[in-house]
C-alpha cells in the first residue's frame, strides 16, 4: 500500500483538521515520500517518524497548533509529567514519546497525542485498560455520549475521504489548510 492510501485510510480526520494527529504503522513501506510531506506541510501538517522497540516505523502526522492545544489541558500535562515528559515544548514532548516507543510497544499516554479525551487516557492508565464503559476508536471511561459523537464524526470523515480518494480526488485537495 502506498503512503497516500495509508494517509487517507488512517489520517483522514487529521487531514480534515478535525483531529490533532494520527499514527500510522509503515510496515512494508520502504521509502518516505518527501514530495507528499512537503506538499502537505504547506497545508499545515507536520510529520515525525518513530521506531518502536520491535523496529516498526510509525508515521506520526500532526497539526502543530492543534496538538499543542490538546496537550495543554491540565489532565494531559499531569499525565505527561508523571511519565517523564518535559512539557515546555512540543519537540521535547515528541522526543520523549520517541524514547517511550523504544521501551514499550505502545505507551499509554500516546492517546493524549492522538487527541483522545484526557480523562479517558487517565482512566485507561489507572485501570490498566480494563473496566471501560464502552469501546470504539479508544476505550471510553467517562463521557460515553461525547466519545461516541467524536468517534462518529471521525469515522464519517474517514468514509467520505476514502470515497473521494477512490473517485480520483488528489491527496493535496483532501487536505484542509490550517
């Protein structure tokens, strides 16, 4: 599968500027497409490659301003600081997340970076992934109605982007300028 298809399948809400970021496993993809990164960078997207402890490359696609806002909530800041993050800058937080991926397959606080509700991330960590009241794109522990509304919005966006892409829309046209 090529990088454009992966972005449409797994990062549509981020492309649409509805979500701060998305994380895509690049398993089997051998080369980065610099032209895509440069073109989407002009639309406000940034990219970071992580490698997890199993050697899998992960493409982190994000909207810098939106991600900073997401990570600045008091709950998110507390969780990050408890996990050794220097929350004074986004580059420092991304560096720490990169370190965490090297020691854990999927550090639980990554949910904060993926724009999941901080309360759900906090309770996921506290409950070790058990006792969720519901499950969808993430495990829900607090406001089920709000989480389902967000999930439905992201899922609808993904379906629409896949349809448009399959009908010939270029990735650059699907990416909203922020």
